[in-house]
């Protein structure tokens, strides 16, 4: 015991502190130090009252910061003195509800090692139970209806606990104290197998029966924690082909789930960082390099040297996959619809795609797709931020009013923010149909209720035909603010880096509606969160036939050749692919401007080079031509192309004519596509550096910010970032939200949400 005088303090702890075993940890620290008082949850986080020697209260705070629960994230601890009560003993009290407060909700996280050990123990009462969990693991966000995070506020409310589970739940010293999804085979959810005609297929061992389906070449729909997967054996060529045919997914890569890291290393070359991220509690899909001797079916990731891999993250996954197993695990939906989350929808929709359904009776309140990351500079580069990360907030460098930002059209997410907390939604999907809009609307309603934020303003993309923009203007006609697409990209990378000073922003992507009414996508912006100006851009080219040019990269190649004054000879792949008749149509459109608009899109330049090099002439998914072009790159290639920078009184123009001319010459000379790819990437990286140097001289700014979907290309990102740093620039890149349109909403908040 300390000799210091007794005090009583009220502590307010904020952050991710509910549903993560925080109160029992507080109880253990307090009782170990002999402190009296109480701890409880409320709508703002966790409140604590401590009574005892001042020195011991200080020691408690230090211990709590140093030894929080594994899943907790403490943002702050506020302390104030209150009157002594002369109490003895420490207790955990009932949760309280307070209007106007915001509680952070934990993302869904992988099953912990302790639970896995119990699940695999034949002597444990939860042996092989697919819903085992504790305060250190399991579903959170996807089962939560409202806060405070208590069982009645979750989809577990319909499962009354048995005596033994209730005893664990009530015991502050137990790992399952107030673990809201706590259950066992006696009282909790259960799993079963259904076929097309049989509501429940008779079987003594559901897991074994499900495994037999997959081993026999079947396709299985598996209900997880955020929605359904469609699963098949990743080494079975016929099964993969059948899944592609049924899902009408001709070329877009499938993700796979491997039983363990050893299994992953049997078909992929992993870096230390990739191993760490694969095994992290978030369990994202990680895009890793497939090895030359991989036994996976090549149709899983056609035209790509990388494969998206994840490890099991639920007890059910661990039961389904045994060592050595690799299953395709792709989202359970039709191509343009949100992931299926209910048993009813699965029966209606997924039995058209799968041979059987593996179902359970724990409802999914919030759909949530798997997250996808690449590794850049030994850290995560998000491609899709969803399960495991959402709705954990991004801390803003500025205070904002209660604001809803609705993002863009593709890879739709939204952001709900107040103060310095920006809550990014899970991945919703492409806003192209009613089903996705309905999912978007439901997710907005849920998060506004969950975090008790009523938007005072709404921010949307400048594009008048984006479904998200139209929704915002109809739902909030007086509160909606429009922000230009590429400005939002730069705002997003600045916000997540906590940066407010001026930057040179490179905003490179496929499509964005410009302030002049044309299609932008290769933009150089200078400014800060108070405003950005267009200081440079890629030289415009004609988008011939609108969407037809997006789906047929050879049309963009013909357009770039036309702009460069190069004839469409039959010895160049785009001309061969188009044929004489289509060449005639395209030529007419270029000459007259009929059904063609100008674009400065960097994404479309990648398409053009990909087709010109003979890599990809038609695409079935966004970014395919650029992805396949990057995959061919080789470090063994020598040389580089060079863009021309055209300076004048107005915006700097980045002219690709010399690059297009050189690529055409290399193609005619028989230079391999791998070399062309490498030379093109080097040229663009150098153009970024040279452009930044021009802007530094003009604007006296020495920080570069890289954002937009083009910067998912790690080859370009790493080369450009290294070149910029060598030239004396500080470089901002993405670590928390995707550089693609999945990060737009954060930038919209940063630019238009400030008080």
C-alpha cells in the first residue's frame, strides 16, 4: 500500500473499449492494486471511479495504458477529482445510455488462439463448436444493432444463455465476461446443410458433409460473419470453371482461403510483412506473388502474377479447411449486387450459383465484405477497407461538423464524421442498381444510429449522374455540398496522414467529372484542405464511343496513336484487333468528334499502352488492362520512355506522345511486352518527379501527395515515391483508406466538412 493520501477520481476512457474485455481488465488492474470503485459502459465509452492512494491511482492509469485488452484501442483517458466515499471493493456496474455520445464499435476480428485450442480439445464442452468466441475475438460490428454494446443490442439477443454460459458471462475473472456473442452447443447458434430441394440435408457431421461437397468438385455457399462466400476447391480446374460460368465472371480474379501459412507458402512467395498481415487479427485478403510451381488452377487469377489470399478467421472456417486445403472464397452474390447476408436471400439467389448452402441461425445485421490489401514499403496499402477495419475511425487533422459524405459511384463507401472522428463504412459495392442503393441506404441509417450522429451537411461527388450524388440531393436537398472527384482523392490522402499544409497532389485514376465538364483522370493539383487548383494534367485524348472505349482498351490505343500522328497499321495489335470496319467507325468519330469526349484520364492511358503492347484488348472488370500490364513488368529490363512536359502560362501539360511513339516502335521491333511495361512505368514515375520539380519552383511546395486508383499499382507507387524522396520531396501515400474511390468519402469530409 502507498503512503500517499487517498483520492477518488472519475476516469473517462474513449476509443475501442466496448466488447473487447475492457471492464474485466479494469477490474483486474484495480483489484490487484487494492483500489475501490466501479467500472461501466455508457454511450461515450467506459467510465471508471477509483478510490485509494493517489500514487496507486496513478499506477492504475499507467498499467491500463501499458496493458489494455488485446483488441482495445485507447484514444484518451480524462481524469477529474470527485468526493471520497470511503468505499471498499471494486465492482462492475450496469451499462448506461446517454444521448449525444459516441461509442467506438470494434470491427469483427479473427477467432483467438485460446478459443481455437478449446475448439480442438475433445474434452472441452465447445469441442468443434463453430461459434466459439470470447472477449478477445469474434463478431462485433456485423451483429451490433445499437450501442451500448450489450447482448440485447445484438443479433445474439435471440439466444438465451444456458447456466454455464451465463456463469462465464457474469464472472469478471472469466475470459468470457460480458462477451456478448458467448454461447455453446447447448444454447447458441447451430449450423446445417441445405440443398436445392431439401430444406435441411440429413447428416451426422455437417462439417464433414460440407467438405465432401467441395472435395467432390461441388460449389458450396458458406454463411460467415458479414455475408456469404461461394467456395470450391482452388486446385480443381472443373470446379473453378463452373463457378466462373455460373457467376458470369470471365476474368476477374478469385480470392482463395488457405488453411494456414504453411499452405500459403506452398503456392506463393511471401515477404515477412505479408506473413504478418495475413496472420493479423484483421485477416484481410492479401495480394501476394504466386510461385512458379503453384498448384492452384491458373483460372483463379488469369493474366496476373498475384493471387488474393486470406487465412481462416472464424471457427467455422477453421473447421472446414484442414492443413493443405486451399478453397476459392469469393463473395456470395451476383456480379452487380451486394453480398448476400440472409438465409432467405441465400435460398433465393445463391442456389442458382451453388450446389448446397452451409447455413446458420445467427443473423447478420450488417453485411461486410472481406478487406483487400497490397503491401507497399512493408506496410498495408488498402485496396478495399471492410471487414476487420470498418468501422474503426480515421482521426482527422481538423474538426468537422456532423457530416455525411457519400463517396462516388464505384467501390462505394461513405463516411460519417463529427469532431475529429471519421467513421468509414464497410465496402458497399458499385452503385449501379437498386439493390446496392438499398444496401447503401440501410448502412447509412445503421451507422447514423450506431454513432448517434445526425448529419448537418452532406457531401457528394460533382458528377451529376452518380447514383450516390442523386441520392444525397434527394435525401438532403438543402444540406448537400458537391466536391470535385480528384480534389477528394487528394483530400483523403492528406486527411489520413494528418496533413494540412499545401501539397502537390497527383490524382491519377480512370474517370472523374471535371469542373470544366470534361472527364479528368490525370490531374496535378496544388493547395491544401482550404482549396486546390488544377496546376497540371495529362494531355487530353478522345474517349471514342464513351463506355465502349473503357471496355475496349484497343479503342483508347487507336485514339492515342491518332493523337501522336501514327498510322493504324496492321503490324500494331490495336489495329489488328479492331479490324477494318471498326477502324473506319473510330476514325470517323475522331475526325468529327461524334460520340467522343476528351479525357485526361491516366487510367485510360494505361489501357492504351496495355493494348498497344498486345497485353489486353478488352476488359471484363475495372482496371484489368492496367493490372495485367503491371504484372508483366520485370526488373531485368533496361531503358525507359519519356513524357514531354509542356509549360506555358496555364496548367502544365504532361504529353504522352513520345511514350506512345516509342511503344509503337518497340512493338514493331519485337520488344517483349514485359520490357515495354517496365519502360512505361519508369517513364511515368519520372514524369511525376519532373512535374513535382516544376511545381516546387512555381508554388514553393515540397510535399507530394499520391492518390487515385492508378496508385494501387505498387510498381508505379514505389518507383515514384523513391524518385520523389531522392529529389527532396516529402511523400504522402495511403495506409488507412484505399487510394481508389473507396477512399473518396474521407476526402470529401476533409474538404467540405470543416466547421
